[in-house]
């Protein structure tokens, strides 16, 4: 037997062993397991490398299990020890059913004293953010997935450095993949001024299990979250994308404490500096507004998919309308079935995705699942005025969600995400008006038009559908 034959035989045997390991020990959901088996069978060596890069390996599982255990202990101690960090009751029975999802297990706090500002333009969002940073008195906590090495990020770092010199405690948490292009000396001057920096889950190869959250907390009373990262494309200066259409919110009030909690838990994981129970980061606040808010986080360290669970509850309670904006519409079976049932039941289901993709398989995947929704009477739109990055869902003009989670498996299982669930009809109606305005810049894809797509697109959709559990 030749050396080449021996090598090939060895590869086949190792691949079979690894497939058995995947089936019996790596307890994923069946759809994800079958997707990996398909890839490993078709691409034995490449598939194994891809699994090491993309899969939740035993080492990563141990790391995130330990993080989840520590987070639960610290969250329990925080709620027990902070008197004004409490749950508020709301009168609407349907909304209470969403609010009460697994509160006892995950301590997902609901607060009523909040005012919410909405941003759909990066320039307006960053103007507001810079203003609030300049007015900070005690601390500034910032966490972003992407931080580019460009004019916007350097301008932000300059403002943060000035605040650090003033004695304000400034902490920056960034993801090692999302900010991989930053030079090694990028934060040097900031650190010399007293600023602190931490890198989340250092790995330049693992493109999954990333901290996709965008969080800013200022003085424990102002919080920002949503879709905008730090880079020139987010202020519409990248010719590839053109106008960048996103949704971000500023929360002034009690819900900023929940964003604070999540930032400090992630900071502790990345830096080993435990600040979670320090009372100075959870100040008593005056009255700011009437918006009810829950901040819901999920990730590979979660015992279950919290953000998806809230989405499902919203969809199943819908009586009139469900409006969704997402750059990636690749729902798992449970979400797809929920949306189909809603549409068949007469609920006005509308889904808006971008006309231009930012990843190779996303465009055909969006097409595939958009087509499935057309079959049950839902409406599907493609936004054409630039790139749509908004992650938003509005139900019945009563409840809405804005955050970092896309409508896909990656967001629900593979990455660390955070969403604000807003229980205020006034805010929900504002967001619905924004959605309706975006329809003017969108093209509706009808079933007749979709059915005329070519063989090449059908083939791409089929491939994207097969590997969607790991996209």
C-alpha cells in the first residue's frame, strides 16, 4: 500500500471517529449536527479545521459554562444587595406574559422609569454619544464588537482619553475578532491617561462565540445599545455600502443599570476585575419617563436561548401585526413555524432585509427563507437605499425589540448578544412609523417575481438552507 493510500485511509478513519464524537458527545441540536456531518463528509480535512474554528469545542464549552456559573452567582448577589434594583408590575396581561419569562432563573429585570431616544442615522447617534461622554462625571463603560482604525474611532478615543485625564473612570471592552485590525499601540495614550482596556475571548481564529454586543453606560444612568459599531461605514462614509441604515437606542433611566450589569459581567470575564456589586455603578435615579424595558442577554454561556424565547413569545401573542427588520433572516425551525402560523392566522407579517449582502451565503439564505414566508402570505421587502443593518421587531404597535441580535442561529446560539425589549406603545408606534417610512425605499418581492428566479439562485438557496444551522 502506498504512502498516499495510508494517509487517505487515516484521514477517513479519523473523520469517521470525529463524526461519532460529534453525534454522541457534542450535544448540539439535530439540525446543527447534521449540517456539520454533511460538511465533514464532503470536506474531511477542511471540515475538521472549520469545526475547530467555528464549532463550540469542549474547551470553549468549559470556558463558557464556568462564565455562566459565575454570572448567575454575581447577578443573584447584585439583585439581593441593591434595594432599588427591582421588578415593576405592568397592567397589561399579555405584556406580563412576556416580561415574566424565566425571571426566577435568569433575573431578567423589568423597569418602568425610562426615557428612550431612537437613532436611525449613525451621525445623529454619535453626536448624542459624544455629547453624553463629554458630560460624564463618574464613569464611562464602552463595549463594541467592531472598532475600526479610522477617523471616527480615533476621534472617539481622543474624547475618552480627555475624560480619563479629568479623572473619570473609562473602560473599553472590545472583541478580538471584531477589532482585529487595530494596531498594537492604538490604546497606548489612552492607557497612559488612566483608561482601561480589555479584550473579550482572545482568539484570532475562532470567528464564532464573539461578543457581538454594543453597550455604552455613562454614570449608571444613560445607556446605549443597538446595531451601530465604531467605524466609518456606520456614518455612511464607506462607498461599498453607501447609506448605512441602522437602529440604535439611548435609554435614560433604570434600564441603564441592566446594561451596566451586563457590561461588568463581561468585563469581569475579560479582565478578572470584579466590579459587579459596587454601589457607585448603580446610583439612585430621579424620574425620567414611563417606558418599560427589559434588557435580555444571550450567548453560548446561556442555559437556553433567551433572546429567541422573547421573540417567540412576542410572535405568538401577536394579534394584528409583526414587523421585522434584520440583515440576516435565517430563522431556525421554531421561529419559522411561529411566523408561518402568525401569517396563516391573519397577522400582518412583514419582513425587511437588505438588498446587498455583507457575507457570501447571507443573500441566498435571505432569499430562501423569504420565499418560504411568501408561501404563507407574508410580505417580504428588500431595502435599496444603502445597507440595512437594523435589528428590530415590533408587534401590534405595543411591544418592540431593538438590539444586536439578528434573526438567525448565529445570534441565538453562537454569539453573545443583547436586546432591549420595550413595553411602551408610544415607542413601538414610533418604531413602526420608521419601518413604514423605510418601505418607501424598499422593493416588495412578490411570489410571482420570486418564482421566476433562475436555476443558479435556486442552487445557492439550497446550499444556504442546508448549512443555515451553522451560518
